[in-house]
């Protein structure tokens, strides 16, 4: 078990391109940290620097408080699961799992190899496959063998490099749950690289969002979702992603109003205060902040406001439906949005707003409809810097603190279960 | 069961498809047989000749009338025994040593080429290719003089060294291609699992590369085994003369008898190890051991 500390880590390639730029991150003992970002953001490079497969250009890597920059991979006592599993094709499943133990045999000698392999195989339900070669296994089984090789080591930390990206969707969901349970029951520090935000949100105690080698925000999934620091994080986390609307703030007779291309939305004055002195802002509204105005509870109604818009089309999914509102942004905003899309590795952001409406709503596209929007949760971004002007840092920190407490509780519960078993 | 539900047109179409399939497979068989006859006829002819008695050699028949093993007796226990057996011993020894050295050197070299990024990598590859393209005959005369003056003429090393110039380039090229197919991750995984670079090479890369190394070794062995020009030019006695060169020194029982029968018998004997090698290691050569290492 170990803590991992990254201090101002920089990775520059020979051409001077910084793949990872000044990343600092503290990973506590037993914590599950996800590195997430679009392809090319440096998340894999960062992981490979931790494990020692890439040199660190500058900065310091500490494991358990000891500087490890120069240590060879074999001396760091970390276990890694590779994207393509990297199983040894000439060895059986048993020998694949036993491989690290056989190498370490001279070093420690404690505990028999067979016992450890059998225990790991049992945990991963591989017992009946131990004599097979990796080539004859299914994707999920190969994945488990790779995990087994990591578990058997009793390594200080597990590092995962997009371990589920080669599996089909169903198996991915299943393996995701298995990894989460395994991590909790072993209580081992884990760093997990992915570009899949579902994995990031469901697995991580904390999620580190990277963009072009620069760390954007490290927080619990809830904080990332509810209190993103900037446009990038807000747009990257969440599916369907957050809508960004250009808006100007005007003081009308009915209070402060956001004039957006889809209509005027009255907002509370205190929300608007942060945008003082800016003639144009970007409003971030998550799809589920919208609702068919006729279906909103009386009690909830005052938290938001109602505006009139016309849906261009509607997708009914059974448990909810997506309504799309198209709008015509001006040139400056259009460029801003397409830059943002490029950053997020997404297709061009269409100038449209996605709204998630409840399934029983009978609104129809092509006719003006009354939509309610929860204005207490919308965010206002500075279009120049991308900074979130309405971020409540304290509320965010509280969410992350709660996640940390949750983790402590789960780890304690796992330890207790172990103690009972023993 | 499906034919019941087919309309006559569909049934006709199916028949036509089946006929077309049969026609292509007949075509393949014809090609295969032509190629096999083309390649194996000379071997069969030599085999038949090796069982002929000197009197039958020019009787114009393919098969011997009275098959006799006299030619084999002649080269294995008879007059030519000394000439042939020592040449066979030379050939085996020299080819195996040249192969071993070539494979060991080429394995290390190819591994470096496949894995490391060092200046001059291209040059190493290009030079080795150029060496293998160089006409052997143009090297023989200077080598002959050089070997005589430094005492390598008519010795085993005197043949092993030039053979390396033939076997090394091809070995480096095949092995480099083979190493490049082995996923990098396997080695990295081994290092993370606690192996030193040398352990990773020995326990992961070498076993995976074994089929490639076998293939290369066999190719290198054939090159050395089949050489004639160096063999005849750089040797003068039984001390180092290999079989292909020795065949040229066979004589008949008298000067009026041609040694064709004995030469055929010797040719058959030297072909046997080659055939055996291919049959023994066919699996290794063909097997793609790396399948399943990565997603596939």
C-alpha cells in the first residue's frame, strides 16, 4: 500500500513538445484516481512515467515519500494492466500469473507460489482455465489474467492503462464493476487511465481531467459534474454534454434576464452578479436542467424560470426524451464552440441545445412550447478565459470531502470483512 | 433440407456455384502438380541414377534395371570413402558453426535494430544488405591470397568466416522483421513485473522469437551447406573441403568409367539432412506463437 505524489511533473519529447506539463497530484493510500481526457492529453504518458516506462523530464515522483524518478520499473513495486493485456503468449494462464512471483523468488521467498496463484485465480474465477494458453481465452478472461498478474504481486499500487477499451460494451460494464469491487476489497492505491467518462465517473474516488498535458481539475466525480472549473471540464464531463449558449445580461422590468438565442431566461440577480461588466458570457446548462413546464411541480417551479422555445426534433427513448432546439450563433461564438469541440476530441459542436424531458411529456416539435429551466444550477462562463464564474468552490470541496469519507468507510468495511474471514 | 424450399432457378444457381468452386479447386491441383513435378523431377532422376550400376548409366532409361547399392557402398565404405566422409564431416561442422555464430550475432543485432533507436541503424541494415548482394566470385581471389598469407587457407575458420558474410545479412533481416512483430508491451510488462532487461529478454522475448530463430538458422544452414564457390576455392585437401566441392573430385573406378553414380549417391546423402531439418522444424517455422499476445 502506498501513496503516490507527483510534483510539477513535466515530460518533454525530443522535439520540445510538452506531452505532460507541470502536473502535481497527491494520491492517497488506498485511493482510486482516474486520469481522464481526450486522446493526446498526456494521460497515458503520465501513467507510464509513474510506472517507469517513460523518463521524467523534470519534477519529482514520490512513492511513499521516497523519490523514485530514477528507479527502474522493477524496483518500484507497482503492478500495471496494459491496454492490450500484454499476456505472455508462450506461458499458460498459471505461469502468466506466477511470472512476477517466479522473478521475485530469490528476493523474498515467503509464501508458496502455488498458494498465491490459486488464491488470485479463485478471486478472479480463473481456476478452471489455469492450464490454458492466453490465445484460447476470451477477451474478458484475458483481462482477468492480466489483473491476476497484478494482484498476485502484492504491489504497492495498481496502474491501469485503458484496460477495458478492447472489450465490448456489455463486458466492459461487467469488468468495470469487478475492478471497482476488487479495488475496494484489496484497498490498494490505484491509478486508472481512460478516455471513457462513464468509467471515470463510476470508478474514481477522484478524477483528474487533463487537456493537452495540463491538469484542469482534480475532484470527486460529483464535484466535476456540479462545480466544473472551466468550459473544458464542464463540456467533457457529462453525457449528453452541457449546452453552451451565448448570452447577454440585461436588467428588465422583471429582474435580471439572460438574453440567449433560444429565448430570454430570467435568472436570480445573485447568479448574474458575477458577470457584471461583461457584454457577452457563455451560459452552461445541462440537458436535465430543462423540463416541460406543464410537468414541473409547484414546489420546484420557483427555483427556475419558464421560457418559450421551439423544438426542432425530439427523440423518445422510453425513460426520457431528448428535445433539440437549434439556434444561430454569431461568428465569434461559433468559432469558440468549434475550438472547444476540437479540444474535447469531439465532432463539431452543432449550434443546438439538447434538453432532457420526462417521457410522459406530450410536447411536439415545430410548435412553440413552454420549457422550464432550473436556473439555480446553471453556470456562467467567461468566453475569453473559459473560467467558470459561478463556481462555488466551497460546495465543490464539500462534495469531494464527502467522497473521501465514503471511501474511508468502504475501506474500513473491507478491512473488517477481511478480519472476520481471517 | 434446404433443397426442398429452393425454386428450380435457385437450385440451378447453386449447382453452378458448386461447379465453379470445383473448377477452381481442380485448377489449383493442376498447378500444384505441375510445380511439384518441375521441382522434384531432378531429385527423382538423381535418386534413380544413384541406384544404377556403371553399365546402366547411359542406357537411356529413367529407372535402373537392376537397382544396386554399389554407388553408396563406394562412397561410404569403398574407394571414395575417405574423400566423401571427410567432406561430409567438414560440411556438417563448418555449416553448423557458421549457423550458430550467425544466429547468435544476428539475434543480438536484430534485437537492437528492432528495439533501440541509435544513430547508424539504417547504415547497419543497408551495409548488411549490400554485403549480401556483393558477388561472391569477386571476393574469392583476394580472399584466396589473404587466407594463404595469414594461414587460414584450407582450414575450417577459413570457410566459416566467408560463410558468415553470406549468412549474417539474411539472418539480421529476417530476425529484425521477426522481433518487430513481438509487441513492445510484453517486454514492458515483464519489466514492471520485476524483470531486469536481460531477464525480460531471456524469459519473454527469446521463447517468443524461437520460431523466428529456427527459421533463420535453417536458412543460414542451407546457405552454408549449399556453397560451392568458397568451398572449392579456399580448400585444397580433405582438411576442410566440404561436400559440394568434394563431389567434383570423385573419379570413376577406372578412368574410362564416369563417376556419375557415385556423385548421385553423394548428392542424395547430402540432401537428406536438409529434408530432415525442414520436416522436423516445419511446425516451428509455420507456427505463429505470438497470436493471442494482444487482442486478436
